[in-house]
C-alpha cells in the first residue's frame, strides 16, 4: 500500500465540435499549476488486456513545425526511458539511430 499519492490533472477545453482548443495541466507534486500546453501524448499500460492505451491531443494552434520537434523529442526521450527500463543498450541505440534519421528527414537538424 502506498503511503503517499500524487495527482496529475489535465484539462481540455473543447470547441463546439469537441476539437481541443486549449490544454492545461497541473502536477502539484512537481510545482506545476495549470500550465498551458499545445500537445500531449499519454500512454498507460492495461495489465489485464496486456496493451497500451493512449490519449493523444493537440490544439488547433499547435504549429506543424513544433509538432515535428515535439515528436522528435518524445521519440528520443522514449529511447532513453526504454534503456533505463530494460537495460537493453543495443535496442536503445537502434532507437536513437532512428531518431537521428527522423530528424534528418524532417530537416530538424542543421547540416
């Protein structure tokens, strides 16, 4: 049984067609209060179904160039998380190679 708990709250403002117009999040344990964001990706593991469940949201104002950078940074972070979670350095390096390829193809890095 956990002695302490922490809460993360996500608030989604929707337009009349239920398209996200605003995204805010709070994590009081991390000193984040109602911070604005334009995109979020959330994955949780369902242990009964043995599958990942996802919530992927972005506002109408999220610029395409920033979305590409967001995905690149997220993929790179996932490679690091994968390495810490599994100790599989070889696959983590392969994932980072893909991240480099991704950035190159989207011209996110200056040559």
